[in-house]
C-alpha cells in the first residue's frame, strides 16, 4: 500500500457511485421532458410555455457533457484493462 494507491481506492469509492447515478438521472429527466411535452399539447395557451423547453435542452446538453467527462475519467483511471 502506497499513499498513491490509497488515494486511488478512495477516489474510486467516491467516483463509482456518482458515475452510476447518471443513467437513472438521465432517465428521470427524459420522463420529465415527456410529461412537459404532454402538458404542452393539452394547454390551450401552450405558446406561453414553449420557451420552458429550452431548460430541458440546456439540461440535456450539460448532462451529455458531464456524463462524457465521467466516462473519459473512468476509462482513463478506473477501468480495469
């Protein structure tokens, strides 16, 4: 055991659970977006809320970027080769 090895194990114990939560969170956001789209179709004045869809677009863009960064770190430092 070296200090570097110990730090790597600790990083893994924190990183892995966070990395594992991404798919569930992305699925939850997709469900919310679908519900939002359904609500828009049912409202007579949906044009007032159409701009709120930009929130979801922004969130999905951030999630894709963050998830990609996590995948890159996983493959670089934690994946077993």
